C-alpha cells in the first residue's frame, strides 16, 4: 500500500506539469527538437546524467495469450517453444554479469509453469547470493503467485497495458480485457510492488487522439515507470503486413511521457532501432533513463519473438557506447534501491493522500 500511496503523491505533484496535445505528438523539425530537448532536460534535472542499467533474461516463450501483434502468441505453430532451467540462468547471472548492471529483469510469455518452476527458484538463488534488484515481466497471474514471487525477493513488476482504448485493446487481442489488465496493475501497486507499465505507439488504426489517451491513462495509474514501444509488424502474426509505427510518434510520445512525469523511469527499448537506425540514442535524447543489456542465452534468443526474428540485441558494448555518445553514465545506484530510497523519503499526510487518490 505504501508504494501505491507514494505513486499517487507523485501523481498529484506532476499532474498539471505539462499541457501536451496532439500537435506535440505530431511535432517535427524545430518544434520536435525543442520538445525532445525539454524532455532530456527534465530527465537530467531529476536524475542527473545517470542512467539505470539492467540485464534481461528471457526464460520462456510459452504463452497462453493470443495477442495479434506478438510472435509468441499461442496460435503460432511455427515457433519452437522452450523453458530455461533456473540453474542455467543462475550460473549465467552469477558468473557473467557485466559490471555496469545493478538489476535484472526476468521476462517470459504468460506462462504460470515457468513462474513457479523456474522464476521462483532463480529468485531464491539471486536473493541469497547477490545484491541485484529484480523486476519481473511475466503477465497476469493469480494473487498467490504474485505474493510468492514478492516473498522470494522481486520488488518491481512490469505489466504493460499496451493500448489505452478498450476498443483498440480488443482489436489487437491483447491479454484478457483492458479493465482486467488495469485491475492487476492497481492490485500489484496496492500489494507493495513498484509497478512499471507501457503501451505500443503506432498500432494499426491508432490515431494521435488514441496516443494522447494512452499517455493520459499512464499518468493516472499508480506507476513508478512506463515505456513507449513502437509497433513492429511481427512474423507469423495476423498483423504481419501492417505498417510499422511512425518513428516521430514513438519518440514524441516518449518525450511527452517524460514531461508529464519527470520522476518516472522510462526505458529506451531495443525495438527503437527497428523504427530508426539511430533509435536507441534518440530515445535517450527524448528523456529515457533506463537501458537494458540482453543476457538471454544465444540458443534461446531466436525463439523469443515479440516482433521479428531480426532483433536488435543490446549488448553491453552497444549500451555503454550509446550512453557515452549522449554524455550519460551508468548509475551506480540500482533501480530497485532507488525506488526503495524514494519510498523511504516520502512523507505522507492524510490530506495529501486523500487529494492524490481523488486525482
């Protein structure tokens, strides 16, 4: 509950900070440059030149959902399915973790089996043998599974709402319903998780009004961070022939998100390089302050397909080079530790809390 209250207090603080509109989201030229520079300044004012560096390991591509934009959808019969062994991933992280990494994100398709058989024992090993902060991106689970994962040491849960319109959400067959997804986001925050979410820019049929609604929904939720991912037509999906996202919408959306919530953690996702050859660095210039090094074993990477098999894999070399080129440095403080520190500093009064909840 304390985590949710902290998010609500910050929400009140920044709710009126930026009056962004569809014109901003469609900006180009000098107007776009000014928008992105303002976002980068907002990020540096809050975090300095420091960017959080985490690793990601993708432990399963089994998925019970059937999202029209995702190559891991359950109806994709061409995909070789796998579940990693927790001993294999533990050894990888214990023996080969880059020095710049402070946190690890464990990610999978929506696979309750891997949550208990692989992720839980992996968390127990990491808690026992490392000081890594741990985030999870495993989809919607039962409350008791969330509780077990939290008790085993994970503190951050990533649950993207994908599309802020119920009609768009249903049209792309995103998991369950939008209402259900939002209920889980709020449940996780109320249970003490630091919750990050995200949405897809450029989904087929999406308008600038839809994108603005995505941003408005994001800032209304009890979140600690949010991502903007570009729509990339996925191999072996119903949307394989749809056009990819407009790059400007993606980066303008990231900048708008930063200006709406200067305090949030906003990742530069690897797919940015699929809409723009310089996309990763453009994301950092638009206010991103989290980068991710992919540590999924090589033998598994080709089968973890959200969009295309031709993934742009962010190695430590690529990540550090991008940061250096933008005058940024890896944060020595871990992401999970940062969240905990912010929570410890929060001073909650009944009046502020009540007002934040009404917002």
